[in-house]
C-alpha cells in the first residue's frame, strides 16, 4: 500500500534527511515514489542511503552491501 512521505522543498529534506539542492531532492523523491508503487517502504535510513549513493558518497557495491546487511536499510 502506498503511503505518502514527508517532502519539505523549502528545507530540502525528505523525511528529515537533508539534500544539498532541489534538483537532487526532486530526482530522489521521484525515484522513491516510483518504487513505492512497487512495494518499496522508505525509512530515514533508506533515504539517507539512497542520497549518499546519488551524491557519489558511496559506491554501488557499498550501497548494496549496506542494504543487505541492515534490517532498516
């Protein structure tokens, strides 16, 4: 079931997770929203993980390993 997430474009946050700019926030929000229709359930940790990957702070391998190794991600 789809349930809305909190997106604050003024403060550049999704569920309280800060983004550096509106473009990154919007593209991430759109991707998250699309995946929610397929059953993805966002959490603060998952959004932070996605943000870090989108911003090239972590590699795809690190992204996958983190997602597999945590209950919350």
